[in-house]
């Protein structure tokens, strides 16, 4: 698989592993205020595609 496709897959994985908790508005994975740093970085990378 080409490198951009692998990177895009990792971005989607990061976004799926760090969802917003519906009642607390925090990241379910790291319990930080949502969007957490991982989600912000993944979103910026996704926008780069």
C-alpha cells in the first residue's frame, strides 16, 4: 500500500479511537477535553489530503 494511503488509514483510526463522549464532552480514550490533541492533529492531516 502506498505511504499516503497508510497515513490516511492511520488518521481514520485515530479519529475512530478518540470519539467524543456524549454526556461529558470529553475524549473517551484519553479523557481530555474534546477535541483532544490527537483528534486535532488527525483532522489537520486529513484536511491535507
